[in-house]
């Protein structure tokens, strides 16, 4: 039997992604009503983090515990991976002892190698190239707040980074139009853009991208691993801040999302981030918990 991984949103068909979102909403209500089951009893999640995290770690660890399973936090400081043991060997060994693995790392090729050698499902918890778990939470949040996202217009303002690449995949899988506004030289993955040219457009004018949009989203201008470029990037992204003035061009009931952590006064104004009529960032963050619980159950073929 082939093992089902989740390295990008393209690893699952659109109908299964929608089912995961529906199940995430169901799990959220079960947690609130104290009617949740423990389908992961006896199951172990290994969590490999080569980069920092708050939301991803807490949501996977708490989510696994809530489902009755247990989670192991593995950092490169404490494992042989950090001392140079090959990814192939680490994958074979770790996957022989646990039921499911999540990996946050730098190069996307590293998680692909890990998955190739893993006997159990591997989940991408962020690479330099993609952040698909965040997109599950974002899609759940939109559905909860506004209903189906199919046919809507989403504006991405800022760096063409891992989140932006995952938004491009989401546009295809969840059937929406994506308008990307980014400075020259900060465009998302070129081959992804070519593949999805029918649904995405790229501009250097945030106002054009946001005009009439149903959802506006952004992310930090300097991702993990780009700390040394931070000052240079602040200068290059001038004019790309999402704030009330920019949001006033969007549809009247448009939402604002940000995967967090946010840098107030940089990619988003403090006032917009805290405006609960527009900004749904706290729900979005909480939904990481519910969406990833639904994802793990799906990959483990366990009922919600
Ligand atoms: N959004 C997100 O993945 O946050 P963390 O880096 O805190 O996990
Ligand atoms: N683009 C950001 C997302 C953080 C969740 C980064 O990679 O650091």
C-alpha cells in the first residue's frame, strides 16, 4: 500500500481537501461541546523542527493529545539529524517507530527525500517553498466566516514566499482567483505561476490586486532564514503594507488574514491587525489546531 504524504496541497485531490475542511469544522464543534472522541489512542506523532515555531508546534502537539495520541518534539540540537545523520537513514529509523511524522525544515527537497524513505505519512509543517497546513486553516477560516471560497477573489500582498506559493496551489484546488502584488524580484515560484497562469496574476501595484477582493492576505517580508536581509527588504517592500486605506479598496465584506507571526507597522498596520470586523487572524491561528487534527485523521485513515 502506498503511503499518503502531505508535502503540498497537490498531494490530495480537491474533494479530499474539502472533506478535511468539513471535518476540521466538525472537530472544532466537538471540542467545544465536549463530544470529541479519541481516535488516535496508541498513535505517536513525531515532530521534527529545524526552524522555530509557536502555532505549528502547539497545534500539532495539543491536537494529538486531544485525539488521544502522543507527540514527540525532535529538534536538530538533540537528534543525530542535527549532527549530520543522513535524512534517508533518519526517515527509515523514525518511521519504523511512530505512526505519522511532521517536518519543518529549510529546503523542500529535504522533506521530499524524507518522505521517500518514510514508511508512514509525512506532513509538511513549512519548508522554504510551501506551507500547506496554514492553507488548510486559512480555507477553514474563510468557509466559517463567509462560506465557499470557490469563485472568489483573493489578493496576496507582499513577498512571493512559501505562503504565496501555497496560495497559488490553493487557488487551483479551491477554485478561486489569486492576484499577487509583490515588488520586482520577489515573485513566487516561476514554474508554479506558469502552471496556474489561468487563475493568477502578478502586479507591482497592491491597489490593483486588492481592488474588489474578497480576501486580502500577507506575511512577513523576511521569512525564517532571511534574517540578514531584513533591513534591505524593509526598504524594498515600502508601499506594500496592508492597512485600512488599502483594505478600503477591497469588497465591502472582505476579510484580512495573516499566518502570523505579524510585524506591526511593516507588512500590516497595527490598527488593521486588531480590527475584529476585518481581521480574522486569531481564528485563523486557532484553526491550525482543528485543520491539522482533521488532516492527521485523514492520512491515518481514522474516522473523525
Ligand atoms: N503560522 C505559523 O506557521 O506559525 P509558527 O511559525 O508559529 O508555527
Ligand atoms: N513565510 C514565513 C511564514 C512563517 C509561518 C516564514 O517562512 O518564516
